């Protein structure tokens, strides 16, 4: 059993203490003893943590005697009472007597009505862009995201309330996010943020008491003052950044104590992982099969969402809302790539990685092949034009029934020649990821941060060049 790395609120309180009891010396039935404490329930059995190695184990109440049984029975009873209060505080049947390190994240996603956003061999995530009636801790979050490790156990919950990306955004999702605009202004956003922050504070303080304050963030640009409540190995982190967003995150106590600074993943481990994630098909397709997805939602956050995906693929924790703040995104979206690149370079260096950016006049398969062959996704600046998306959608669908790949290469070459002769509009500037290629058919596999259906679309390289703005950016192990 690994040490706790989970971050949703099982029963975290400054005022409620039953969920973690005192260490007790228990007889093991074989003449020996172990030092353990109560930390939850698994059905009708008690979950205890062994002090010697930090591992959880189950025990039937009938196996306990005397003061041990009395103590654990009392803690189990109070835990059940705490769960009721915490469910009421959150507005959801969210809490369980089972610690999250051994709890299926799918249960939490179901309790919060979250849909699967991404699933790879290394992690999973769920997200909900909520409606007006959705409430969590007394206010409406615009986005609720849950992350899990490769074993399916929760690692972090992030709820973002009023923020300059989602607040009064009139744009659509996916390809339609270029349509419409935000109707928010600084005054209305400030009022909404103030109301959300107060509602969350009132809700949590009513059960958990007054928070403490600290500085939190993984880099100089992202460090900010937050309010924090602790309980049972987890911390609630409430953050309100003027003119930016209000958020509530649930993180491991270890991360909170470190001020939000995460541990480095060894370069060698990431390099091996990236190489192992390359998929090679019989038809010549080569692509990265384990890139996490982030759905930017109904706002112009393609830049921070895509950078979050690339950073997570390189073993670096990231959040598109924080990246949007660093990139000086405007109301509804629109991010300064230059500002964001400067911050990303710093974070990447701090984690022992390298960055590389190029500007190319003509995008060809060979320009990305060398990176894909190392397991590295390529972030690409382009124009998400209607004809480009039509080709990407139709070709990706048709590919499923192709039997003669030589003829397919001829057909799409003719298609690309026709499109390349037209003049594309200088609009819909966008950034996405190139995650694969096929040299024989002269195609690129492109991934947009718009949800699962945009994980991988195939585009003839000349059509990609027709839509290209020429910028490439890579995070290298």
C-alpha cells in the first residue's frame, strides 16, 4: 500500500477529530503487538493505519477487545456523523468512511456528476462545465475537475468558480469556440468573485472553523496567498486572485506543507515512459497513444489547455487556469503565448526538463517525426479554419474503412492540392498538438484540447501547412 497522495475531503476538519484517532498498541493474536490508529471504514470493517510502515489494513470489530474496541467504536460512530455534516456542506453525497487512497475515483466522479475527460495508462481525469443550478461548497463552480493516478485513486480535486475565462462567456465548445464572445466586464466579474469567495468561506467555516493562510504555488509566477484547512492527510486550498478566478482545490497534506511545490520525476523514467507510449500501426501510422486530454470548455483557453497537456505528458503538474493567468489571458480567452512561454520555460527547467521552439516556413512530416519518434508531442500554432476542420473530421472518419492505403495517399494528395490553392482567412488563431504522422500517406495526427472526440484527427501535411502559423514548441525529457 502506497503512502497517501489523495486529495478529496473524506472528513477534514479543524474541529472534527474522530476520523484520526490516537496511536494504540494492539495485540496481533500471535503474542506480538503493533501500533496503529483508526482512519476509516471499509464496509463493516475498520481501517487502521500501521505506524511502522504507514500501510492501511482492515480489521473486524469483533477482533478487538476492551478499550481498543470501545475507542474504535466511538470513532466510527463520530465519523458517520461527520460525513453527514460534510455532505451537507458540499451539497453532494460525496463523502465516505473509506480513505480516498483506497477509494475508486469513479465513485467521486459519480457523486459530483463528472464525465470522463481523459484516461491513459498513467492517469485519468473527469470534468464538468456546470450549469446555473450546480453548487459545490455554497457556490457555483464553472469547472470541476478530478484527477486520478494510474491505479484509479483520486489525487486532486479542482473547482474553479467565477473566472475571466468562463464568466459570461458567449462562445461555444470545440470548433465553435471561435464564435461569440465574452460579455463580462471587470466590475461584474469582481462582484461575482467576491460573492463566490464569501459563500465558500461561510460554507466551510461553518463546519471546519477558521482557516490559516499561507503562500502556495509551484513557481514564482504562480505563488499566491491562500486560505487553508487541514484534516486527515488532506488540505482544502481556497484561492482568490484579483481579476482572475476563485478556486477551491483539495490537495494532499504533503503538497500543502510543501507550499504547492511538487516533486521532480526522473528524466530517465519520463524518457522510458514516453518511448513506451509510442504506437506503430501496420498501415504506417505512428502516434503517441497516452497524451492526457484537457477540455478547454466554452472559452478561448486553447493555449493554456494545450500547454497543460504537454506539461503533464512530461511529468510536470499544471493547471490551465493558472497558466491562463500567467499568460495574461483576456476576458473569455486569448492568451499571450510569449508571456506563457517565459513561465513554462522556468517551470520546465525547475523540473529538470528542456524546452525547444522553432519557426518553420513549410510544415512537413520530417519537421515533427524526430520528436514523435522520441515520444514528444509538438505544440503547433495554426488557424483553425472551417475547411481545415472539415478535412480533419471527414478524413479521420473515412480512414476507419480504408483498405488500400496507396490509393488513399493519392486521393488525399489530390484533395490537399485543391485546398492549398485557395487563400485561407487570417483568423481563428489557435494552438494544438501534433501527436503523430504517417510518412507513406504524408499525414499528420493532430490533437485539439476540446475533449475526447478530438484526441487524434488525421490531416494531409499540405493541408496542415495551408493552416499553419509556423510555430512549434516542445518539452523535452
